C-alpha cells in the first residue's frame, strides 16, 4: 500500500528549483513537472563524458506542453 502512494506522489506535478532558480519550461514557461528517470548507459553518452552520472538522468516533463527536460544531477523538488 505504501508503495502505491509513493508512485502516485511521484506522478503529481511539482515545482523544481535548480541552483536557487525556479525551473520553468523552456518552451511554454509552465513551472510544474512530472519527474522520471532515463538511462544514459549508451555508447554515445559515454563518449560525451556523461558516464560519471551513475548512468541515469532525471527527466522532468512539463505538465503543460509535455516537453522533457534532462538533468544529469537530480533537481530539487520545491517544498511548500
Ligand atoms: Zn511546457
């Protein structure tokens, strides 16, 4: 039961802050995102020097337009 709640809370759109600045969608300016994870463990990413990032990236999908923003460092969810 607790697992189900955790999954649901991750699916709620949330505001994020990076280096003290509120994240806004680069396309539409919306400020709520759905968090996800993506693997970076491909030959191409290793060549780009991203294999230090534990082979995963955090993805934040804009709640409004769906544009996915990629982060090699996990962004901080803004707490109210
Ligand atoms: Zn957007």
